[in-house]
C-alpha cells in the first residue's frame, strides 16, 4: 500500500508510518523522532526576516546508517551544510555589529538576531536529544557540538548588541539632559533680562518718554542705520552668550 501523501516528507522516502502520522501540513517546532532504528530530524532553515513560516529541513537516518535530506544533498554532510548556513548568517550580523554606532543600528541587528538565536537554540536541543536517544550514531556528536558553538556565539552577539543599545540610549539621554540644562540656563538669563528692563519699558510706554538727543535733526537715513547696527550688534552678543557654546 503506498504511503499517504504528506506535504512535509518527500513522497519517495520509505519512512515508518509513525513519522508520517506525527507530521502535519506545516513543519511546526523542531524535533526528533525515532523508531525501529530509524531517526528523523525535523529542523528549520535559518529564519528569514520577512517570513513567519519556517522552512523545513528534514534529515532521515536509516538503520543501515545512510542519511537522506530534503535539501543540500545526502549524507551527514547535508546536516553540516545547514549549520554552515546558520554560521554564515551569524557572521553577517557580527560584521554589522562591529560597525554599528547608533541605537537604530543595534535595534535592526537585534531584530534579525532574535529569531536566529531562538532557532539555533532549539536546533541544538534537538541534536542533543537525538544524541541521547541514539548513542550509536556517533556522527551526531560533531553536529551537536557545532550547533552549541553557534548558539554560544549568537548569545554573545546578543549580549554585545544589548550592551551597545543600552550605551547608545544612555548617551542620548545624557546629551538630552545637557541640552535641557543649557536651555534652562538660557531661559533663566532671558527672564533676568526681561525682569530687569520690564519696569523701564513699562514706564517709558506709560509716560511716553522721548528725550531730546540731537539725532532727530541728523540727515536720514544715517542715524537710523547707526542705531540699527548698534542694536543688532548688542543682540548678537546676547545670542552668542546664550548659544550652544554656553559652558554653564
């Protein structure tokens, strides 16, 4: 009787019926299955940034010791190639982390690293379980140890990105605090100037102070331009004293 169709397992695989019964239409979580000397590893390809659905990577070991895979050829080398994919993806993120200098850079790295770390952690757990269940399959030892090293490197990268992100946020908060302090100092000085000249400006407005200074008879527009230039010069001095070079 032909094996029932299954969208996950290749139709040509003569695996035990138990394996097909335990698999659905989607890959689901990463796991291992074993029965009657058969071993099936249900793993995930490295997660893509914009894909929620994980791509299945299946590895079937027959009782005679031969391996089959639904990707990257056959033999135990196909499993090693999957680990190479994780390693290469992690190397790219490490390169980005080395040149990251803004909170946005670290956030983007963390956004890509989180699903990768979760996936490789589960992959290592599956290989460890498979090694415990099938101790005679010694070729799993190197794959398990390799997955542990990738998981460890991913954890270190995640810690480094978190520290970098925390530092960038702390630096931005410090810069904002300094800017706020400068603005407070400038506002305080402007309030002092306003308070100092307010009585004079108010009384001058109420009583219409208009002293005779002799410039009324000066030829136009030289008097006006002279007064305007002096006022702008004094205003520039005030602006410079209250500007970003303020050290208070």
